[in-house]
C-alpha cells in the first residue's frame, strides 16, 4: 500500500470511528492504515492497545526505540511459531 492510499484509508477509518467510537475492529483498521502510511508515532498507542505485536515492534524500530521493540518482536515471533510459521 502506498502512502497516499494509506493516508486516504486512515481518513476513512477515522470517519468510521466518529460513528462508532471505541469499536476495536475500526481502531485496528486505523492502526494498520497509519502503520502502512508510516505514521508510526500516531499508530503506536493503537498498536499497543490491540496487541498488534509485530507491527508495534516494527513501529518502535522505525521511531528509534529499538530496545522497546525487542520484546514485542520476540512475542510476535513466538506467536508465529505457535501458528506453524
């Protein structure tokens, strides 16, 4: 997904959240769109709230917080191994 598409998607998710505040599925969609659009700082709270470990770890790396990223990346790796990946 390119940044322009991700930005438009984030705007759509925000509008949906205005209609259904706090809805987890919509917050996750917004988190993914922000992540895809490289709006990492803005995505961080939503990624953390919804346990999106792989994306959270990568976003922390992208924002220069490597030490904070490691536990999330390891947790995501463990989840992937449990799923047979």
